[in-house]
C-alpha cells in the first residue's frame, strides 16, 4: 500500500518508500528545454523543494527513479 509522505523533501526517498507522487517529469522537462524564464509560484508546503529535488536527480541521470 502506498503511503502519504508528509514533510519529505527528497525525491529519491519519496520513490524508494513508495509514497504517492504526481509525476511532473514531462512537464518540468518541457519547461527546462524551452529556453525561457519561469516564475513558479506555489503556496507554502506545496512541493517546491520536492520539485527541485526531482530536477536535481533528473540532471544527475538517475534513470531508475523515473
């Protein structure tokens, strides 16, 4: 059974512990290759750190997480 992980900010931990995660990889990839600047505004406790952690692992090439 999947868990709801509250307060987890590391993408690798999220995937390894099999928590619920809405995959935004394709959307983030499209933003990164568009060569434009974006301001991503989100409310408090809405996944900003987790999204940046996902981008870090994307650039590190850890394909097994995706």
